[in-house]
């Protein structure tokens, strides 16, 4: 039986910076969250910076690669998964959102977010409250903040020993 955390998924939409992607996949491995990578990425999985950021944790994440947005969206519809997009244009704070087991939390490209088609397909578009005149957080930092809250709300940390939270 999968852990509650495994019911959540972090989706990376066409990642551009290998260090960010490696960091987010390491996050997934450490927290027991599945990951999805929506192609095309701008770097190969063998990229040195990607492997360095993910270290040996990349071997411990359940990663599904989707050849395109369309392939991912078809998979999502078939599996009846809710898409929760993080965006600076989101209308709802992630702190005011009720996450559910099975949610897919998606981050966009570092340079441009997601195209309008993906934005419209999202079931919810969330933002992280920030000080005025600040554009955005690093995508890996944003993913960690929101994924942490989603796990907290869905009891995704159940089964983690206290030593794992230090």
C-alpha cells in the first residue's frame, strides 16, 4: 500500500535549469512523493549539473516522464487527478487552499511559467504571498514550500520518524 505522500505528485513542466530539476527530484525522493517530468526539458537526464543537484537521491524517486503536455494531460484525465498549478498569477494563496490526496502540484518553466493552455487546464492556480515588488521565488523553493503544506494537510508526513524531520 503506498504511503499518503505517494498519492501526491510534483510535476515539472518543461524544466530549463538542471540544478532546479535535480533539487526538486531530490525533494520528492526525501519526502516519498512521486514526480512527473513533462518534456521537453532543455537538458538531458545525464546532465552533470542535474545529477550533481540530485546526487544519489535520483535513484530513489518514482519519476514518470511524459513526452508532451498533451500526453501528461491525458494521463491525468485517465487517472482523475486534480492539477494544482503554482503561479505568480495565482488568485489563491497556497495557505488558503485545501489540498487533497492525489493532487498534482505543478511548477512551470523558470523563464516563462506555463503556456495559456496549461494555465486554463489547471483545477486551481495558487500563489505564494510575498513582499511587494518581489517577482518570484526560485521554482525549487516554491515547490518545497507548497509541497510541505500539501503533505501537512494530507497527513503525508505520517510514518516519518521524528529523526527524519530534523
